[in-house]
């Protein structure tokens, strides 16, 4: 079927039960046969290719109510938050309609014209959660302390957290480091093994 769809010039193939981008294959018209030969899994999820910036949004929901929300991107070892009221409204609608509880992370793509496309939802703790905590928003706390409405439910636009590799050259100028950078470094130092193993996968 994939070989017969000439109108689908470019698309994405994904396994449905792998993580961290494993098995994701970009197929374009010039190298279609070579790309399809790499597929060694079933079933296959086929998605339209959308060019743009990889972004995400996470929420903690309680009985359909969004208690905490953050929209974020990760580029050049730097985690950034950004204002996304439209995305929050969409997630509030989803949470309300489905009566959701717990932590949910949505992978999205922001096209050059600003449109945001939802790609998938992972209803679980996610890889960047440690960076969310370092940025100042703990998605675990609402579950442990229900009714804590005094806690912040989001973070200011432009909050950043950097992995040490991205600010190592600034150590000789410590005044440029933010409290989020310091918090992230302490978290990594406390338990570095998971982060050391991550590049091996």
C-alpha cells in the first residue's frame, strides 16, 4: 500500500510501542524503497510529515481539571518554556471530556506558519520531567498534596534549564548561571547514572 501511494511524497513511519524516537523513519519520494527496507516492526503507524519545530506540552489533571500545565521545547541541550494559551485550552477540553487523572505529555510540531499539530500523547511520566522540576514546576506534588491550590500551575514564558554540556564554558563566569541551572546540576550530581546511560540507547 505504501509503495502505491504516489501522492504521499513524504511521511513518517513509527512503531506503536517503542520510545525515545526508536524506529522512527522518514520516508521521502527520492529514497522511498531504501527507507521502507529499514522497517523491521509491525504494526506500523503512518503519519503525514509536518516540517517544523518539535515542541511538547505536559499537564497534571485531577478528575478532568488541569491542575498544572507547561509548554516546552528542547534544543541544543536547553529546555525552554513558552506561553501557549491555545494549547492549554485544548488540553483542558481533552481532560474535561475524558475525565482524566494523572500526568500526560503531548508531543507536537509547530509549523513555520505557527500552527500546532498534536502528534501523540504519553499518559505517563516523561523523560523531560526532571527538567520540568528543575525549571520550578513539580508534576508529582499535586498528586501527593491534593488541593494545594497555592502551588504554581505553570511557569513564566521563557524559563530555561540547561544541561551542563550547554553551560560548561560559562563556569568561569558563574554569575551568568541561573537558579534553574544550579538546580539541574544538583539533580544530575545526586544521581548521574540515568543521564550517563541515556546516550547508550
